[in-house]
C-alpha cells in the first residue's frame, strides 16, 4: 500500500473508493486547534474528510492532531459476540476492578450487565438510561483528592436479556488520563497516597494483572 495526502477541500467524489491507499488527513489544514475552537463549517469539513477516507481502505492516518505524544487517554470500542444459549445468566464477563485513570465515560447499550459496588459492599445494577453516559471515578482521581472521591469498583455480568436475545453487543468507553509523566499527589497536601506518575501507576496495574 502507498500513502496519500488529502486536501483541505471536502471530498465529494462519486468514484469508487480507492482501497489501495492509506489516506492521511492533515487536521492542521482543516483548522483544528485554532484559538476559539472549530466553527460549524470546519467541523463539517473534518467530518467529510474522515468519512471520505474511511470509505476506502477502512482506516486513516491523522496528521497534526494536537494530541500530546505522552497522552495515556484511551477510547476503547468493545465488541461482544453472541453468547451461546448454554451460558447461564449472571455469569461474570469482566471481573471486579477499578479503572486506573481519572474518570471513565461509558456509552452502553440497552441490555445492561454493568454493576458497581456500593459503600456497604453490595453489587448494584447500573441500569442503562437512554440518552445518558455512565461516569465513574478511577484510581488517579482517588489519589489526587486524597480519597475524597473513591475509585468505583465495578464488574460486568451477562444479563438474562442478553442470553434471551442471542445478539452481539458493542460498547464504547473513554478512559480519561493525564499525560504519562504527570506526577499525581494528594491536592490537599496530605500523605494519604505517595506521589506517583500516571505512567508508573499504569505499569503497576498491568504487572498486578498479568503476573
């Protein structure tokens, strides 16, 4: 495959998509990052550029995106295949854990399955509410606030509705985190938690999970 650079002008071609190139969209040319944010017209141009690029090979390189190289934030799109009918409802899909960043934004479907542990140790269903986003606190927010905001322990089960429908699922989660070398320490000046960089905390969590 070869690379090509897309112009700043909207792509409105009716030609068959080119599936032999990997497009490069230069967001700098499209006005991204200009003081005051993007206008409606500029947002439309960005959307058209990305849409045109993705109709070809299926993915695209973003140039001058403005995202720091040490950024640890992650946008995760999770696809869950259809669960076999032999799987009993309430089977654990994802074991209990806390997220290692500051906050997590979860866009879920209407079937549910997410549960959070309350202050008394009980598991409570985070029942989907149309038009809402689930927000939960992570480890680094707990560290920064000296424990004022506690990281949300949560897990995912396979609900009865999912087994009944026999259909695949998809969810989107945005894990908000500071830059890798950001030093996190309690903002109240206490020694409740020892200072640690965002990168080191993530590495510690990975070692804990996989060793």
